[in-house]
C-alpha cells in the first residue's frame, strides 16, 4: 500500500498514488482524495486558527487524472468574521476540479449551543474487509477501513457506514478529523447505490458539504441515500457524523447512464 494518497512535489504540485484511484477507470482518481487535497491547500496557504470551515462546494470539471497536478488557492472574499476561499486543481494546464469554501470565525460562548439531538450510530466492532459488490477492487476503496451499520456494497439502497483512512493525505502530515471526513464523503453515492455499478455509471458532477461543527473523533461516518430520475439525473443526500454525534450534511448531483 502506498505511504499516502499524494506525494508533495513542492511549489504547489502533487502526485496522486495508487490509493487515489477510483472505481470507474484506473486512469482517474476517486473524488475524495482531491477534495481533501484542495481544502488542505486552502488551509495551508491561508491558515485561520480562529475560523472554521462551514461549507465547501466542489465542482468536478471532468475526470481527475491519476497524474501530477498543480493547485492554486486564493481568498475571494476576505473578512475577519466571514471569509470565502477558492482553490483549483489543474492537470496538464486543464482545471479538473475546484473548491469554494466559506470559513466563519468561531469564538467560544458567542451563542447558546443548540445541539442536534439525534444520537449518532454506534461504531460496530471490526468487520471483514468489504468487497465492492460487482465492481473490481480499486486503490481508493482498499485505502479505507469501513464498518457498516446498515447496508453494504453488495446491497442496493441506503447505507450507514463508519470509516477511517488507512493512510495520511500527505506523507508526514498528520490527518485531521476534517480531512478524514473529506476523504470519505464523496463515497456517499457509492455506498448508497440504487443501480448495479457494473451496469450503470453514476458520476457526481458536484459535491457540497455543510458542517455546523468539525468532527472530533478518529472514526467518521455517513447515513446516505440516493434517488435517480428516469432522465438519468440523480441526487445523493448524506447526514454526516462522528462517534459523538451529527456534524453536518452532504449532497451530490449525479450523471446516471448505462455503462
């Protein structure tokens, strides 16, 4: 297994390893590793210990090749209290993916806490490494330790799952709970597939993650479900949680078609 999802080549350039390879084509990355890398690039370029990521929207402008990439980050709307940042991932001069992130300054005691009172699912004990239904094994899938609460890759329909990456995003860089969540969340449409992946392609064109708090535990998870219209447009919705409770939501718009 590789040492990390990406190698840092310096000067804003990174090379994906085999752990970033997605299920549809060995030439292309799964969406989660580049999503985590884009947010990492924003946080590294513009550190804000006082601010918290509240929403990040990813747009997939085409497949993300398994090839060296360059990332450029900028602050679009600066502010002491509210900030909008953006990052782009380009391969061979073509922008393949972009992220826009709202960060909000947080200070303890500024507002009364109103919690999401739903109890988080209970983390199951160790499980055998899952197979991926009727899809062949792929690098990204092998890079995660998964524990299903309900559902499975072999079962079509909604699913609830905990996960933790077996690898860091970058070698030598500690994996934050937020990075753990971003390394999982683009899998929502896969774990909750409602059509056989060997017969249908369901590719996200965007991913939006909204968080009212950051994850605090090693294991993170999601309760996901997918719907598909007969015209071939789908949507996946997911409630996100850690071991202590719910932290936010995610949604994906899907292109769906026979393979």
